[in-house]
């Protein structure tokens, strides 16, 4: 027993892969009677000894995020206290980390994962807001335009566009004329700060390229 051999009150065990560690064959990795029993035993072992046991598991081939993407028996979702689900559509772009389990809700996180580093870029909501704002800055001109026309040019929902415009204005990145009332709607235009922000984004591909470069090694759930 590893825990007994180490003789520590606390520790970490990483099992990669689950199939190889327990010499599972055929469809046993997806069976409640096989994989499920082993997962419950690992859970009990972790609780009894105060150790953290991280199990690496693969995702299914169906579309889905978080626990919806986990392959095999439902014990893969029910047994762990916390499940980390990693997904990335393109190797040169950031991926998403979903954290679910017996804890307070956690916002999905945009992660830049390379061979030598792992960088948190922000929550999914934060990164989406930044992407939306860059799309708006790209279509703004020196001449004032309504939020509706900006939304159409940026291909964003009108409500989202208004919220992003307000945020950009409060940050001093764009200008606004009008009272925002009937007969005098807000007209939005770019300023020197908007030009600088857009120029910076254009020279930092996807907003992330200067952070790191690499390829993910695994899809972790445990």
C-alpha cells in the first residue's frame, strides 16, 4: 500500500491511467460493477487517510461540457468529490476548465496550457466580454453610431452590445454623445484610447499568444 509505505498523514496519489493501474480489460472501465466499485474504494481510502487521490479519465466522443462529457458509468460523476474537466478545440488556443462537485459553484475558466506552464486567463464570462469588446472596437469609427447599428456590424446581440458599450465608456475607451433619451439617443464613437486598445489586440493574436505556446498533455477528470 503506497499510503502505508510513505507513512504521511497527508499526500497525493495520481492514477494515470485508471485502466492500466487496475488492469481493466474490455468494457470494465465503463461498468458500475467494476470501475464503479474501484472508484468507491478509492473514495473510502482517501477519506480514511486524508489523502487526495487524482484519477485521470477520458471524455466521451459526444458534444458536451463538464460532467456531461465524461465517459463510462455514472460512478465517474457520483464518486469523486470534485471533477475537473478540460477541453480545447484547437491546440494553439486556450482551453476551458470546468470544476464541479461538492463545492460552491465555480465559473468555467479559460486556461492557457503549455508544456512548461499553465496560465489562468480569466473566467469564461470575462474572456467572452473581452472578445465582444474587441469586436465592437473594430467596427467603431470617429463618427457616432447607435448601439443598434454597432450590434449589426459587430454581429452581436443588441443587449450584449449595449452592456459592452457601457463598460467601454466607463473605462474611458470610447466616447458617447447624446442624453440616451427619446429624440437624443446615445451615439458611440472611438477615441485615442480605443485606437490604442485595438492596435494592441491586433498585435497580440487572440489576445493570448504572448502568454505561452504548447500542446495539452491530458484530459483530466478526477
